[in-house]
């Protein structure tokens, strides 16, 4: 079902003027790659619920794995604006492929870079950046989703190694990951991060089937049955929930940009379709009801573009707060999911087919609105930030 990808990004307020030439160059090279390598195959992979493993090398080459990690560790050494742009272009193609990239860069490479020893950085980061090995991030448990602080996965000190027991659920990339960053409680109750490698005895990664969302992303469990993890695999420089939350901040920042990419693709597709589809002797774009939908979409996209651009400036200056990132993640995903639903209607019956990307984006976004903090939880984070009152418990 190979299709020509005619995507043009909407830029109603000339926001391109806020980007550097380097940012625009990065965007155009990632966009070209998405058009050439991702768009032609993604529908088939989503339909068969399979992650396109052959894209890993190309994703590494466009800098999708660890864009902000310094070059000396194999990263691209780019700024946060570039990171956002890369995620936006990839998610414009598919949220599942962006998810795989976010996990690798923000949830696996970032903790090794930020919390790992120099030996761990040298051992893992260059191979993760090149896609030679892939990683996953295990925080969520069957009984602890929005409340990861309740986790029961645990490690016990056994001399030269830890013994790891427990289970993680809903883990992106788990079925093929070579390593897992696993968050577990130690004997004193502190949350610690460990690098668990495929092949360690007692470590299995069963695949999660029957998803109607993120079908081109591989999801699975992580099961630990008395796994012996060498002490040198502990991330030495962090303890407590601030470890995983620091990683989630990085990833949520990327999602704020990424989900907007999906919104822009839905808008672009619906606008083109509305201009071409004739009913009652006119293009449907000439009817007020369709114009209202399209006009609302571009308004919401433009507002969200400004928000993530400003967030990028703050992130580059190391001033973006976790609450600001929450607001942007929540806003972009809500904007995207609403636009996907409206865009689908503009395409009428064609909107439900795989001939167009809209239904796939819409279904993907049902995961994006839930993972990395649900829509509700991000609202509560904003609420807590402005009132000083914690409404979680
Ligand atoms: C496709 C996919 C991929 C994922 N990938 C990963 C991954 O790679 N690594 C990982 O660790 N996790 C991953 N997750 C897990 C994801 O982060 C969790 O699903 C998410 O945090 C929500 O947890 P839950 O599903 O257990 O929902 P729950 O926490 O049970 O929430 C259920 C509902 O209750 C609401 N709720 C919960 N607490 C409150 C409260 N205090 N006040 C008001 N409402 C509340 C929530 O908003 C939600 O609507 C993934 C999930 C999906 C679907």
C-alpha cells in the first residue's frame, strides 16, 4: 500500500523565522527520511502490529537516538529545539516510531548519561546511539501506573550482585530490547536504577498483544525472577523517584513536540482532501462547516506551536520546569487527538481507511494521552503548581 507522502507543515504565524538555519536543515533531512523510509511502509507495519526493525539504522543516522547527548558518547550534541523538531517530524510519520526513539534517547541513554558512571557511559551510550543495541525503560507495574512510588519490584544485596524480583508492564521496546533501565526498591526502600541485560538468567520479556493503538510499536512486560544483576550495573548517581521522573521530563518534552507533528499531519491531510473532494458541485472546503473545522485546527496548531517553541527556549536555558513540560505535553496531545477526530470526519468514509494516516494517528494518540503521565495527572500537576495543593492523594 505504498503512497506518495505530500506533507507540507503548516506555519500560519511564520514561526520558521524563530528557527536557525541548522534547525531547518535538521528538519528537512528528517522530513525527507520520513517521506522516503517511513511513510511508504508504516501502514502495513501498523496493520500487522509489527515494529519495523529495519528502520533502526536510519533512525540512528538522522539523530533520533540521543539528539542532546554529547558527541563524545555517540550522541548528536544538538540543542533541545533540534530534539523537539526531530521528534515532531518522526511522530508526523507515526507515534509508535517516535515512541521507540523517545525511549532509546530520553529513557535509556539519558539516565545512563545523567546518572551513570563513566564506565557505563562509555560501555553503552555509543552502541545505543548507533542503534547497535536497543533499550527499554521499566517503571510501570501491573498495580502501579500513575503512582510509580508504590512500586514493589525490588533488589536485595547479595555481595557482588543484587537479586532482582518483580514485574513491569506496558514497556515500549521490551520485546526486542537488549538492555532495560529498571527502577526497583532497595532494602532501605529507596528507588534505584539498574541496567538489566537480555540473557541474564530469570529475565524474560513477554510481548503484549491485541493493542488497537501504537500498533507499530512493540510493547511488552519485564519479568524478573531472582535475576542476578552485577553491582556495576547499578546507576550510581541517583536514588529516589527523582531518577525516573527526570527521565520522564526529557521524554515528555519530546512528546509535546511530537504529538503536534501528528496533529499537523492530520490537518495537512484533511485540508488537501477538502480542497479536492467535490460534493454538491463544490469542493467540500467551500462549505462553512468544513471551514470551521479546518480553521479551528490551524488555530489550535498555531497556539501549540508557539507553546512548544517557547518551551524549547526555556529548556535550552535550563529553565523549563517539570510543570511547564507537563502543560505542554498535555496540551499538544489533546490538540492532536481532537484534530485527528475532526480530520477523520472531513475525510468521510475514506477517513477510516489506511489509505490516509488519520485513523492510525488517532488510535496512536490514545496511548500518547495515557503514557508518560495521563491527561488527568498532568492537569493535577498544573493544579498543584498553581495552588500549592497536592490533589493526587
Ligand atoms: C502503549 C503504551 C506504552 C507504554 N510504555 C511504557 C514504557 O515504556 N515504560 C513504562 O514504564 N510505562 C509505559 N507505559 C505505561 C504508562 O505510563 C501507564 O499506562 C500510565 O502511567 C498510566 O498508568 P495505568 O495505565 O496503570 O493507569 P492508572 O494509573 O490505573 O490510571 C487509570 C485512570 O485513573 C486516573 N487516575 C489515576 N490516579 C489518579 C488521581 N490521583 N486522580 C485522578 N485520576 C487518577 C488516570 O488518569 C487514568 O485515567 C506505556 C503505556 C502504554 C499504553
